[in-house]
C-alpha cells in the first residue's frame, strides 16, 4: 500500500459536545459534520475577534498615554499618593480635630500644594484629615500644627516650615512617583487583607 492509497484513521470530533468518530476526507479535518464545522468556525472567529479587540484596546491605551500632559500625570500621581496616605493613617484619627468618624477622609497637606509645591509628595507634610476640617475649616492649620508636632516631632516640623528648593519634576519622575505609591498602596492593602 502506498502513501497515496493509504486510508485515514478514524478521528474523534473536535467539538466538545459531540461524541462522534469519523473518517476524515482531508488530513486537516477535525469535525464530523457541517454543523460541527460551523461550531468550530464560530469559536475561531470569536477568538480572533477577541484578539483584535484586545489589540485595539492596547493601541487606544498607548495613544491616550501619549496624549497625557504633565498635569494629567501629576493628578494621577497625587491620587496614588493621597490613597497611600489615607491607608497609612487608617487607624489614626483626623490630624486636626483628633476624632474618628464615619465620614469621608482626605489626605490633608499641612503646607498646601499652592503655597509649597515642593512638599506635594512629602509624607511628613500630608496626613489623614476629615473632610470637614480639610474643606470647611481650610485645613484647621492651628490644630493641625499642634497635632503634627506631637506626631512627627519638632525637628521634622521645623524642616517642613523651613525654606525648600523649588522642585520641577519631569514626566518620567512623576510616573516613577505614581508607580512607587501604587506599589505601596498594594502592599498596604495586601497587609490589611
């Protein structure tokens, strides 16, 4: 018997719900009937469609990232930093009023970002603060300072109140800060779980 006249062996249908065995007409055939061929073709189309959609989503994400300006990256880094501060101080009371309550908490800056942008990401400068103290009392700075001195000590407080070098962060440095604080947030969440 030569290769050209050899009969193909029976195969099991590739469709998982079909239990039929068949003798393939062509060597690549993996289905027993036209109905099973349609099922296989639809699965293949679905996989290809998902692959194309994933590729498109990745391309859109890359294009959106390229369109972001320095301010967009700064806002994202600030959000990651603020989330870290709220998780870091989760067990602490509000830095200004000293209360625990069920309301919303912010990451309150002792020296504001507008007045001292170089301390924007300084962990000594930012602490958990209840929303009423932060927004309605403009940070309640008098009580903030009293409690901050108890929390971090007079040396670190005088460093915060002293002069600072202006800080001009590049986009890559801002991205690094964002990645750093997102990683620290993940660690804190993992530790709390």
